[in-house]
């Protein structure tokens, strides 16, 4: 039996900054769990990060994870850029402060708890998990307009 938890995340923003939503679909064997949330004033990148953070916070068991996102910002940030940011005291290569530092720190701490494989998919390309996460993120916004 496959103990992997498959996580599909997305963030949405109407205006950037503007009203935002995040959505996530978690799939474990034959079970599915959907989560979503809203922020009145945010950015798309914050919603993308929040979707992953909230997914990880909802998991109760230490099973392997495959996280699929359409955000290269999130995937590249957590798998590549973050090492340099930490070495450079949370500064980018252009010596500017890393945006959303607190969220990156929270995500990094959560990632240390799991064995995670990261995958990127093109947004709005028909990937079922990504399309559902996108629909949940937009549902969060629509319910709060």
C-alpha cells in the first residue's frame, strides 16, 4: 500500500496586492481532503506559500509527501534559493531583504518534518490536482466578496 500523501496547492489574487485565496487538495490512498482560506489584502506569492504551509500543518502522520505546485517561486524558493538566503542572512543575491521571510522560515521548518518530493506543473494546463486547488483558492475569494 502506498503511504505517500499527494498535495496539490495553489494561490490566487484579485489585484496584486488585493483580495486573495489559497487552496489545497490532499490525497492519501482513497481519501481526499480539501482546504482553503482567504486574505483581504495580500499578494499572489503569499497565497502560494500559505497554501503549502497550511497543507503541511494539517498533516497528522509522517508519511512521504509529493507536493505539486504551479508556483516556480515556491518550488525554486524552498528547494534552491533558501539555502543562499539563509547563508546571506536572508538577503537575495542583489543584497535586498527576502520578501515574505517569515513565511519562508515557517515553510522551511515544516519541511524539515517530512520527506518531500517537489513537483512543478504549468498552471491552467488541465492538471486535475492543480485545477482543483485553483478552484478552491478562487472559491475562498468568491465567498468573501
